[in-house]
C-alpha cells in the first residue's frame, strides 16, 4: 500500500486493511479470514456485527448522540450507572459511576478520586498510590506512573512517580523462590513492608489488576492473596482499587474477577469489554464509602472529559450488558473457558516451549520458555512473542502479545481471549491454528539453531 498519513503503532509494519467482522471472525479487504482469538485487545467480548447493538446505536443516534455532561444528564447514562451498581454488588451501599472513554482515563480518575477522598475527610498528605511490578494500568502519565510495565515506562521514567512498589503474585517464577502455600503470601505481605517504609500517612491507595493482563499474560494470584491484601489495606487506612479494565464484565467467568476471591474494592475501573468495542467508554466505579465524604464535602469530582457520559456510548454499553445477561455469557465464559484450557493443556504436551498455561474463564495466558526444567526464557533478541503473533496472523489467528518473564532479561507470553460467544467447535479451530503456528515457529527456531 502506498504511504498514507496515518500514524500506526509500528511505522515499518504492513497492516492489513479491515473490511468487516462477523461473530468471532474478521475479514480483510483481500478477503482473508481471521479468528479474533484475543477479541482485539481483550475488548470485542460479544463478537463483531451483533445486530442488537447496531440497532441500539441507530435508535440512540436518532434521538441524541452527544450532550455535554455539565449541561445535561441522559437516560442511558443514568440507567448505565444504576445497572453497574446492581452488578457490582461487593461493597456496602453499592457503587456510583463516573464515565470516561478509555481504561487509562478510568484508572487516572480512580487515582484522583482516591486522593480526593482523603482530602475531603480532612486527612492531609495521603497522595501516593502503591502498585505492583508487572502491571499495566494505562498509558497516560498518571496511569503509567502506577504501571509496573518496564518497556512502556522506559522513555518517560523521569516524568513518572515511583509508584510500582511490590512484587507480583507470579507463582510460575516466584519472586521469593518459594512455593504456594508454604510461601505464606510473602509477596502480599511485601505491601505491608512497603507501607511501613513509606508511611501510611503518605499513601492514598493500592491498585492491582485482579488477574495481571498485558504485563504478565493472565497471572492469577493464589487463593487467599486478595484477602491478605485487603486486610493490610484496611489495617493501614489505604484504599484498594481493583483495575478490572481487562478482567471485568464477564471475561473471567464472573461479572467482576474479584468475585473469584469474594473480595471487594473501594474503587473499580472498567473499560474494554464494557462496550465490547462498539464504542469507546470506560468507568470508574466509586463505592458509597468513598462518595460519602465527597457528598458531604466539596460535592465536586475534579476530573472529567468532553465525551464523559455521552448518551451514545452509554446506550451501547447498556445494550452490551443486556446482551451479556440475556445470552448467559458469564456462565459461557466459565464453561467454555474450561474447555479451552483442557485443549491448551493437551497442546502443551506437544510443544515443550509452552512453559505455563494460566488464567480464568476466557482470559488465558501462555508463557513460553527455552527450557522446561530451568524455565529460562528465550533471549530478548529472538523476540519470540512477536514471531508467534506474526505467524499466527499469517495463519489466520489473532493473538495478543503480553510481557512476562524475568525482569531485565525478558520473557514471552500471549493472551488468548476470544469473544465470549465462541462455541466449542470454534475453540477447536483456534487450537488447530495455534498448533500450526507453534509448529511453524519451532521449525524457524530449529533452522536458526535456537532449539
Ligand atoms: N488497565 C488495564 C488492566 C488494561 O489492561 C488496560 C489496557 N490494556 C488499561 C488499563 C488501559 O486501557 P486503555 O488502553 O483503554 O487506555
């Protein structure tokens, strides 16, 4: 294709031109068919071209697409906030919703509301947000400050707060070289050590992804981990923010991933699957406990964007939630997720470069190793993740590249997270294409003398 003026993620890469989508399949303008094995960036969770959503978009566009939130409220935005509070039943008194347009905006808003909460309560100086290494909370400077994603931070380190503080619950490569359960949650108790060092009087909140996505490849903490984290936060008067931008809205076989551990958060962020990619919308859900001093105090949230709470996006998100409920997609993610995992475990027997398979529901991570016994990753220069993702795309399977491995040395992981509407037969199609891809890549590695 001749050069155009669109800035793409990689200027040297050729991107196929999309034509249309249908369910779990995408088609480019050359007629090539792809399985959307990662729902884009874990976003298109009900598949492409769903008529109910398209009809709703048209219906709302015929009424009103945009009003400015400082001038009007709208029925779709009000209803969406009520619906989300019904769904996120964890905290006493339910949640309030602040709508934004991307996951980064949602986490950045969460950070600001957490800081504001302490100000409204008359507690001065609680401004820091603690977070974990191997995490991703967004690309804007505030959200990136909280993100322990070394590659994405690298260029901007001097602008960032030094928030990432503690080790991730990464059992495949335990940061303490121990094993669960005899580890006694050392990585969770690292939070308490950090709080004691920094001083709780400086800390507003701790943020974590219930299951680590882009920066880890679906890393699931051991049972009991979040109970320890929650206990430490409560003991030291620190808020707990759950970043459910990737894991929220049915993806992991629960409406919210924290439900797997019967834990709740003071603030929850949502994005991606909330509108399943039909429109940009994200949300910061704020529990009644956090809203209370704000309602009694300044009565103003000092954040927001022009497109916040626009009726067009809100109506789409409402329609997506309705679709998820009426098609029982939470249950489908759990059931079909189990099927997908069983098939991937079979594949692991065939390909020794598969080091670990992990995740929950329809959020599955595969980490690759150069040696099964030592678990040592492939050399950085090989860039195995890119090799696999590229080969898969050639074979007609879309995968999401994730980072994992040994910090500073590197590592390779992918996410498989197809639309929740996928059938078992279609999961089999993914497995066939993935197997083909791994076989192609292994051949390349053998020719290059790497394995
Ligand atoms: N938080 C998490 C957990 C994410 O996975 C992402 C996106 N990968 C973000 C925040 C940022 O979302 P966005 O790209 O929509 O800004």
